[in-house]
């Protein structure tokens, strides 16, 4: 599990930095930026419970 976490954390930090950078920029304030943020949230939010379920199943059955 430690190896998987070590591989995933850099991607998470990179995505977080890019998201914060875009959400504070001038591009996110106009109509096109708001559409981009809404579409990205539409695709990202359903993935969160799937990842959580995968982690829970991994912890219950593997560890």
C-alpha cells in the first residue's frame, strides 16, 4: 500500500496545484472558465466514491 500511495501522491499534488492555480486566475472568472470548472466537477465527483470503495475493499480483504 505504501508503494501505491507513493506513486499516487505526486499526481494528486500536481492536480491540486493546477486546480488552485486555475480557480484563482482571471480565466476562471469569465463564462468559459465557469463552464470548464463545472464540467470538470461533473466528471471528477462521481469518481471519489468509487476510489473510496476501492480503498475500503482493499483494506478489508488484503491487509
